[in-house]
C-alpha cells in the first residue's frame, strides 16, 4: 500500500528540483552586473577534456562592471579568450598578458526586455514542472485509494499537495519578480 507521506515527499522533492533548476537558470542570465556565475556555462579544452573556466583560472569581480580571469597556466590565455568569444555572452575580453578582463557593458532597453522575456520562459518551465509533480502526486493518491487507502485520507492529502503546490508557485513568482527588477534597474 502507498504511504501518503511518501507520496507527498516525492512530489515536494520534484518541486524542489524545479526551484533549483530555476535558480540555476536565472543565475546565468546577465542582469547588467558582473558575476562570476556568468562564466559557469563556458567550457575550455584543458589537456584533452572540456572543463569550466573556474577549473583552470581564478575568477574575480573587482567591481560591478568587470570580471577578471587569471589563468593558472599561461598557455590557457588563448583558449579561454576563444571560449568567451565563441560563447553566447556577446562580450569581448581584453588580455594584458597577466589576466583577462571582461567589461560588462550596460544593457540596452531592447536587451533588457529580451532578458525579462527569457526569465519568464524559464519561470514557466519551472511552473510546469511543479504542476506535473502535483499531477503525479494526485495520480499516486488515486492509485492508493484502489489499493485500500481511505478516501478521506486521499482528499486531505490532495489538499496538502495543493497547498505545497501553491507555496512553490508563489516562490517561483517571487524569484521572477526579483530577477525582473534586477534586469530592469538601470
């Protein structure tokens, strides 16, 4: 027989994964401020394997408008620069022989709107995942009724599941509002 708590825990775990996915996705969207996380998705070839830039260099943000990359191996300068140019960041880098400096240009109004739209898309994907987790939980509870779970328990569990769902949807909306404010701030 299916346990109600297990069913709710499984649904909540899936919803947690959706929130983690959204946090990760929003961290990679450039909001006009320099962040070392912008470079997380960029991989470089280091001794035959593709690794994140952070594995071959120290990445710092000395101010809100620049990122500084100091490769540990001098031979990595060209590789890192090429990876940044080839990435979808749309930012050029400067190399002075000691370090690579990336200037983060201020966002145009058009680009801000594009990024806000991209955030909404990511948020919608996360909401769909949360809704799917709720649906799976409800399906499991309905199966449990056939296996002998009391209908009252099933209704109570569905109500709890709905409350959990509402909490996660609100959390996603709050995250999107925060990111939107960050993007639209000039």
